[in-house]
C-alpha cells in the first residue's frame, strides 16, 4: 500500500479507526473478533491505527495494544487524551493529568511510545500553549513522537504550533460537512505543513436508514494527504475552539 505524510509522520494511505469495535455504535464486538479485524487490516497493508482512552473507556486501547503487540514496530498508533473518564467525561487537559494519562495509555497499548498523541477536544480552562508545552516535554522524553489536535479552530492550531509543531489535525469532513473548507482549518494545515485526518467521511452512517453491526473493516481512502478516522459519539457535544 502507498504511504502519505501527516506532517513528518509517514502512514499508510488507508487507516483503521478502531473505536466502534469496542464502543459507541452498538455493543462491543467479541474481543477475539476485534483482534482479528485489526490484524486483517494490517495484512491488507494498513499501517495506521487510531484509538483513544475515552473509547470504552479504555477497552479500545487495550484491544488495539493486544492486537498490534506482535507487529508494534511495523505500525503507527494514534491515541487521544482530554476527557476525565473518572469524573463523568468532563474535559481535562491539565498538564499534570496529561502526564498521568499518557503513562496509562502506554501501558494499555503495550508500547513505550505513542506515534501520534491528539488532544481529543480543546479544554477551555487550559491554554493551548500549556497543552502544547506538556506534549513537547513528552516528546523530549520519547514517550510521544508527534502532536495532534482534534476539532480545533485555525487560530488554536497556530497557537499550538508556535509552541510545539503540530503533526496532524483531525476534524469531521464529509460530503455533508464542509466547514474545514470555509473556516480556515484546511488552509492553515496546508500553510503550516500539517496533515489533516478527516473523521466521519460518511457522516456516521448518514447514508443508511438502518445500521446492522457487522465485523467489517472501517477502512477509508486518503485524499491529498487526508487520513481517515471514525466519529466520536458523545465527544461531538463540545464545540470547536
């Protein structure tokens, strides 16, 4: 499979968003079946896998970690922080908490580094400069390799990028949701050399009247440096900042 660049991170031009294997859209799949799906994606050439601590919560990272452990050095893993799962899923990107949850994610993922670490949603109580600074320290420590942002404004991207270069921005982008074309996000990413990871390219099954849960691979093509990802359920209630 061909590869694309998200900033300086090279990934397969198709990626697998693993969220719905464990949560959000119907009941979780059987664990062994989920592992088979992830490994089947790798067999088909996928080298980019996306998860988050809030998916499950926690169980999706555990699943991804188990599935990819035998081939860890052959793949790129993206995960996310920013929700306080012990306190009702409220936003929390305090640097102290980032330092805590990264260790927990590393353990669940069975790895010593996270290839791409996204802030899942902007925390209005913590400046983006503080967040970027915390990630910069984790990159220096070798625990994180690349910094990502999710559902952010062009202004926030620039502020974060000034502290720690942003590798990728993840935002909903589909036939029915074209905001990144008009709000400056795509233009800012292009200007700064930041990769753009689109989520919900099919608008969370918006084209189907009914959804039947099947063990299908959630693999989508990458257009002009865009990499795919799935939706985030309850995470969508937070506005872009």
